[in-house]
């Protein structure tokens, strides 16, 4: 049973999105489709409530400014089950990573995922967190997820701050050069409306992609029976969204799942 932590002190990099849309489905599929224990360490936000209709996860909110944070982390990580931990930004990350290291539980974690978008502060915080992990002496695997990747752009152009100038025009070194070569593990997660709309439905892209309903047949039947236009439009929307989710799963989730497999099972 794998334990995966998602954190970055910078807010707005997609920690909760990656936790729910990537890590939870990964753990669910790799554990024989057992419900995943999801812990959100945050004193301000409760993003897990956005996935109230997901059947993959059992969420728990943890307040970080607790005096016994080390004990809480230890009790959670030592459970014999798949666990996803989503850590809030700013001081939350600082308190959490300190307690994780001080308790020694960092060595019981299978993978730490550090999400970042293409801004400079995202990269700075990602590298600072990486240094903190390495300074602890832990050999835990680290995976950087470059979030909100625009598929119409060149990855080295969009994420040049982190990856550097790969074309040699500006001789610009990326922040990833500060990472040990064996730790330069990164994947992209494309920007997609599928994520936004699935969140509106309170579920995950993986679940809608694997929805066991023939929406095409339902739409044809609704059209044939001349049902209410709004109902037909909604079925049409869900049919298209399911197709978007299936494509997103093939192009994004499955390759990331394979990369996580390679890191955890290496």
C-alpha cells in the first residue's frame, strides 16, 4: 500500500487538483480498487469537499496548528492502506515538512510530488522544498508535476524558468539544474476543461472516463422521444465531457501512472 504526499509552499499550483485527479485514481487502481484514505492538511481550505461525489476516496480534514502534529502524521502514515496526503501552502507546508522529518516518517513515504506552474515563485518554492527533503537525508523519491501545461506550446518554452532554455537562444539555466541528476523526474499535466467540469460534478476525470453508462444511447433515445431540450443538451454535454475525460486519461493520467510506478517500484 503506497503513501504519496503532495506539497509545495506556493499556493495555486494545483496541489488539490493533482491529489484528487492524479494520486487518488492512481492509488485506487493500484490497490485493487480499494477506497483511498485522503488527508487534507490545511487550516484554511477544504478543497476535498469539491469531490463530494467521488467514490474513490474517504477524505479527512486535519488542522495543522496542532501541538501533536508529529504523532498525527505518524499514526496516519503507519496505517496499512493506500494514503494520499494533500498539504496546504505557506506555513502549513513548513509545519508539515518539519514534523514529517522530525518524526522520521519521511522514510515511510513512497513518493513526494511537488507541483508547479510556470511562474518563477513556483520554481523557487519547488526547489527550496526539494533541498529541505534532501537535507533530511531521506532517500524518498520526488516527482515534479508541471501543471496546466498548454499542449499548443513547446514545453521548454512554457516552463523555461524551471527547465531552462533548451534551444540555446538565451543560454538560460533552469531551476532543475539545482536538482541532482537522478532526481530530475518530471511529468506534465495538461490544462483541460475536463478537470474543471468534473470538479463541478464533485467527481474525478478518471471516474467519468470509466463511467459505465452508454451516454450516446441515452442521448439518441432522448432525441427520438423528443424530450425536454434542456435535458437533451445536458446529455449532449455529458457525452462530450466523457469523451474529453477518456482522452485526458489516455494522454495524461496513464503516462503519469506509469511514471509513478517506475519511481515507486524502482
